[in-house]
C-alpha cells in the first residue's frame, strides 16, 4: 500500500466516522417522545392545591390516551415559582417559549379553571414552543368530584390532531415482560420500519470498526517495511510477498470503509424516509416481541473478512 493509498484510507475513515455520527445523533433524537406541559394560568373559585390536582389528573389521562410525556400539577407549579404565569401568557409567544423552556415541553396547554356551583369549567388553549400557533380547545365541564372516565373523556379533545413521537409506557409490576400496552403505527406501504434502519446502522458500525483496526495494523506493518528501505522494486523473496499481502489488506480496508459509508448513508436515508411517511396510530394490547438485533460478528476467513448479523423480526 503506497502513501497515497494510505491517505485515501484515512479520508474514507473520516467520511465513515461522520456518517456513523449522524446516524447515532438522528437515532437519539428519534427516541425522545413529545412532551406536553399543562399550565394553570387562571383560577376562579378554585384554590391552588385543587387546581394542581385537576391538572395532574388531566395530565395522567392525556398520557394514557395520547402516549406522550406529560408534566402537570404540583411539578409545574414548583418549576414556575416564584414568578408564576401571567394571565396573558398564551397571547405572548416569548412568554410561551419561556414557559416551555422551564418545563422542557414541546407543547403547552394553558388551563383556565372556573368553579360554578357544583361544576368546574375548564377552558384550554394549546400552544407550541418555538412556533407561533395557538388553538382554543373545546370547553370541558367536570363535576366537583370527577372520576377517571370523566378525565379520560375530557383528555380526548385537549391536543389538536398531528403526528407526535410516542412515549413507551413502562410495564406494570408482575406483568410478563413480553406483554404490554403499545401503540401500533400504521405507516405508508413503502415506509421502512425500524429493523432495516438498525441493521444498516449495525453494519456501518462494524465495517467502520473493522476498517479502522485493519488500517492501523496495515499502516504499522507497511511503515516498518519502509524503515528497512524495502519496496516492491528493490525487495525480493519473502519481503516482496509480504508487501503484496499488505497491499491486499489495504484493498480490504478500502472495501470496509466503503461498506461503512454506504451502510451509514442507507440507514440515514431509511430513517428520514420512515419519519416522512404519513402515519396514523391506534392503541391496542398485544403480545409484543420487539424486533431486535441479537448478534453481530466480524471474523477473519482465508480470503478476507466475514460479517454476520442475527436478530428477530
């Protein structure tokens, strides 16, 4: 392998590292669910504790129904003290963004609670952090002592319909690990699922690791040969054969780096295509065995390297 070829190996390695890093970052982003904050910004005939209790109950119902991460109730009050929430905050995008940052929430629901006789009236306004959209939601009327069914019904109209990243609910204690409540996502017919993305990403990582390891050892052996004043034109016998072997190893290294780059770009493309596909979601109970990669191996064979990937679909 000549110094020029070694430079090509290094450039291919750098490109593969960049592709691998982009795949890792995009996968980490995909794992973060949408977070919704319920903020009580006005109470009439409702004390602070009762307001926190109602907001927390609505938050639990919203989490169970929409499969999103929710922050509500006393936790919101604690995070927003001592300034609290201005009554006109929902009309001020700067205030909305500030509240969203304090709660680490992507979307906010501003609640106005008014107790009238034996009922509590809830007026909700939805707002997005970092955007300029606000939407008034349908008015909710609850009894003084609403049950879980009432909160579930009330939560059905709190969020406007749009695609969100679902939060996976933790399994209940004592439940079998292979059975849990999940959200089934129906994608477009040609949309790739998570398994091809994971396989392509795994191939990219393994090819990159193998290429780097082989490049380092090949470079060391080649530089050792050059230190002896040996090249293919002046050396004979075993030394020339050794340089031929080093050249073959350099070729394998190039192939591994190219494989890492192609697999990484493929994983990134599949990930983007999967996110862009229109989806609708419905909640069901199933016996779930999640797709996973259980084994990835890289082995040396007589004429090169062998890559193996195993898992369940």
